């Protein structure tokens, strides 16, 4: 911070723009949070209270500048989200088992030269 005596006059400097207040670390954290929300929305799970919070480095040893907080959920909301994700997991496992049970095609059978 510049300190000058008023007798010396004002400090000559360039004006700043809105990007002066940009925070690239926050932008990275927000991007990660948005990606998580969009992925979970595809499974019917909405984290409405998600936020990117600045880390206090004097009270924690977290190395990141920001931490993604998922919000506060009631027990019923937590159960509903877990059930939603579990139903997709069960369906994915069923589909994987089905696909694994199908014998692979032989390349010569596709050519018709058997």
C-alpha cells in the first residue's frame, strides 16, 4: 500500500478495471463445483446450497485457496439423494453384467468368410 504525505501531492497511477478484482483461484473452484453439480443433476441430485468458500490459512492447513462446500442437508434429503444415486448404481451394475454376458463377436464372422 502506498502512503504519501498530502504535501507531496497525489500518487500518479493507472486506473484499474473490473479484472483487478478477479480471483483465478475462485474461478477454478467454481468451475469444479459447477462440474460436480451438472454431473449430479444428470442423476437427479441437486446440491442447491453448494458454495466456493475462501480457506482461512491461519486456522487450517488446507493448501487450496478455496474449498467447495456441498451445503447442509436434512436427514431426509440425504436419504433421498443416496437412494437416487444407489438406484443408478444398481442399474449400471445390471447393465454391466448384461453386457459382460454377451459373447464378443468374432471378426471373421463379421466378414462372412467363415
